[in-house]
């Protein structure tokens, strides 16, 4: 900052005088030329070494100054202005150390968010396993034990207990599949991101149009983040946005995967009233990506996710 003040102050003063001269020259030269007749007898009015003694000369000299001022304004002043802007930017731009420090701080924040999200996800899985799947497995074990005890004395009761155990096993399998889908959707491994998004679009409540370009092979973490971002955006469009149509665009540009979800709903998305968009931001930020939400009142709502995928 100090170096900028020491260098920029005198340069700005000189450039300011130049600009002022260009601005003042036109009216001053015109006024002086038009007052040539007021000069004393025998002492013609001089304008840039041009002796003005009649109206043609006054008009010619005035036009010459106007042309010179116009050329300076068009050709010289913008060049100096650009040079001054570049100098200011070079002096005020953060140094490599400052940029590195800012980058480290950003990464620390995103990684902290990723760790918090990961821990919350682990607690959720543990809770689901403890309260759901584990309880079902205990109930299955109890029914199997009871069926074994009554098998010889009451076969119908044993058969009923076995049926209940089978139903419990199927329910436990369904819960496990649901938890697996929240960790890494199997459809991503089977059909890739484009196929998974097509499946989401087909199952969504509002009609969805999907436009997916050639995105190629993507890292698994990028696929998961993009998949859940679209899934959450579709859920918000149906649940809160009262949308009737949704447009999903997926493209890969210069090593960046860009996913855009636009709905024609009521707009006015408020991130503070729910965790959906905040969850998208945390997932994307953990991968050094960017999430942009544009949702004016009255709609439309557009959620854009950009993920590095090189």
C-alpha cells in the first residue's frame, strides 16, 4: 500500500493534469479565438504561435485546437489510463505469499466443512444401523430361536415365525441398500453420471429435461457430489419451489464439470431455512468446487455447480 501511494500519487497528478488540459483546451481555445477582435491595435491575439487577425484565421485556429484535443482524448488518454490501471493492479495485487495464505485458509475451511459433513454422515449411518438394521437382525434372531424351540411341537407356529424372520431379513436388506445408496449410489458404478442423472430425471415429480454433453470418465467423488447436488435440487424444486418443469445441463469445459439445474418455480430460495443447499455447498467446497444459487422472488431458480475433474 505504501509503495502504491509513493508511486501512484505523482503519476496520478501528472495524468490528471493531462486529462484536465484536454478537457479545458477546447472551450479555452474557442473562447480566445472568438475574442480576437478585442486585442489592442497592432497586437494581434496569439494562439499557439498563430496570429489571429480575422475571422477565418480564428475559426481555423479554433478548429485546429479542437482536433488536437480530440486526438489526445481518443489516442493518448486511454493509453495512459490503461497503463496507470495496470500499474495500480500490479502494486495492489496480493503477493504470492498472500495468495498462498488465502488459499490455505480457504482449503482449511472447506476441509473442516468436509470433515464435519463426514462425521455427521458417519453418525447418521451408525444411528440407522443401530436403530434400524441391528434391531431387525435381533428380532430375526429371536424369531429363529423361537421357531427352533417350537418346530417339533407346533410346526404351524414355527412356519409363521420363519415367515416373519424372512420378512424381517428382507426389510433389513432394503435398509442396507438404502444406506449404501446414500454412501455411493450403485447406479453411478453401473451407468455412470449421465445414466444416473437420466434415472433421477425419469423418477422426478416435475417433468425434467436433461442435456448432457460428452463428460468422459470422472473421479468417483466428483460423480457423487454432482449426483447428490442434482438430487437435492430436484427435491427442492418439487417440495419448495412448486416447479412445473426442470432443466438439467451437464457439460465438461476445460477440466471443470459444470452442472446447472434450472426450474420455473416461485424462486426466493432461502438457504438459512434448510440444510439442502448448504449441504450442496459443503459437498462441492470439499472438492474445491463452486456452488452458485440464483433464485430471485418469482423465479426461476438456477443452481450451478462447478467441480474440478482433471
